[in-house]
């Protein structure tokens, strides 16, 4: 069915299609599954990715500053050339993932592209995490306790920052946290002494705490996003109920009147022609009495489809009630509207409607009216078209009347 047969002003916006299954934030345990039906998982993941990128926009100022301070302190234990090279690489990696973030925001991707962007962002920011986590390997100075404390502070800071900033996306949170946790917990074990073993055990406990905190933040954000999507879906459904006829899917009378009033104002402002068709199914009560109301409903639905098939892109179709329809024809003088009405009448007359083995043919009567220079409101146009509709019925039905 053509959506544009209705006015954009009176049709509710269509949302992304909703899946029937529950939304899951990723391959996580059943405790993390958010059991909310009828939500689009890809759309939720896209919103999570937007939150993730928004959180990391602060790196624009903080990451270079932290790299400069860290490299300066590292020069105490390594040569200044090595420290400078590390800072340069840190600046380049930061610039690269910030560029990916900006591209993501500018692209404003659809939900279908979320996996592609997750991979790009995971690769770009993963290099950043590996670069900083690598300090535990190459910058670690055996036997220098001050060096070990400094690197441990960096690792703990990375864990805290990742927990706060990466938690919106489960997949990216795990990928960001994994290298830091593994390297940070394992490196002290290569030193001798109970103190270093205690440091490793403390890192493990702190890592478990940070991962659990991050996952709890993720769960709360996921619930919030799911509730927001449910709210948008409900609003869309309510708007559709307010403007759409439930049986045929075309606009209802209320929405048509609102749209027609706007079209009349536009036609008068620019002095463009405007016509209206009032259509009624002939002897519809006989269809209901003979074949039942189920067949009657089927007739109404198929008649609406046939009318819409002969409407142009910018025509407005509505079910006015019962077996009566109205079609607004912008940019149409009465002669063109008469041709459209006759084409619709012939199509319906020649079409056999079949439901559950029952067959029926129906005809329609049509009244046509054109907006005059003195018309101010839709009521007068409706009144003229309605009178011509009843004139068509009085003259034998299955006909179009224009005067």
C-alpha cells in the first residue's frame, strides 16, 4: 500500500521494524539478559554505541595531557628518546580513534550498520588500550619499586576509566578491559616476593570488582534504552491509532479533515486547483446481509486498496466511515478529478472480490467537487461533493457526478 497516498502531515512516522525476541546486550550470561519483548536489538546496540562514543569524547583533551605527563615520568627510568617515542605513538593512536568517533557521528549510521561501526571503533580504541597496557611489559623496571607503583597506578586508572566510559556497550567494554586486566594482573607474578604476589592478588580482586561494576552500569543503561524504545513504539502506535483507520490502514476522517484544511490553505495561497471525490460502495448493506460481515470487511479493505492504486503520489485517501471514502486531489481541476473517479469506478466494477470461496462484485458511486475561489473551509467542499454523491445514487448508482 502506498504510504504517500496519505498526507505526511497526518501519518505517524514509521519506526524501525521490531523483532519478537528479547533484547540482549551481547553474548552474556542469562543474568544480563533484559527480558523486554518487541524491541529492535540492532537499534538498541546503535544507541549504546552512541553513548560509548559520547563518553570517550573527553579523551580529546585528557588523553594527550595524560600521555604527556606519563611520558615525562617514564623518562626517569627509560631514555628520553624511548619516552618521547611512546608519547608520539600515544598521540597518533588518540588522534586516530577520535577521527573514527567523528566519522561515526557524521555518518549517523542506521541500525543495520552497527556491527561494522562496532568493529571499527573496537579496533581503533583497542590499539589505545594495548598501548597503555603495554607499559606493564616494556616500561616495567625489575627491582624498582617506585616504577612498579607508578605503573600499577596507571593500570588501576585505566580500569576505573574503562568501567565508567566503556560500560554502555558490553562488547566494547569487555574488549577494552581484557588487555589491561590480563597484563596488569599477570605482570607482578614475574617478580619474586610475597609483596608482588599480593599486588597481583589485589589486582585480580580489583579487576573483578571493576568488571562487575561496569556490567551493572551496562545493565542499568540497557534497561533505560529499552524503556525509551518501548516509549517511542507506544507513541508511534498511539499516533497511528489517532490518524489511521484500523480496518483499511488509510487515514481516518479526523486526519483527513486536518490535512484537507492545510491543502485548501495552500491551494488558495498559490491559486492552485484542488478537487475532492466522495465515494460510496453501492448496496453495501446487501453485501453484509447476504455474505456476512467478514465479507463486508473484506470488500471495504479491497475497495480501499483499489482506490489507492489509482491515486497519485500526493493524493490523500481516507475512510470517512462505514463504506464511504474521500479522496483529496491537489493540483487537479474537476475534469482531471472526473477522469480519476471514472478510472477508479471501472476498476472496482471489473474486480471480483473473493474470500473463503465466496465471490462478490460491487460498484461505487462518486461525487466530484472542485475548490472555488470563494471556498474558505473544507466543509463547503465536502457538502458539494456529498450532494453530488447522492445525486449519483439517485440517478442509478455506479456512476460519477460532477454537476
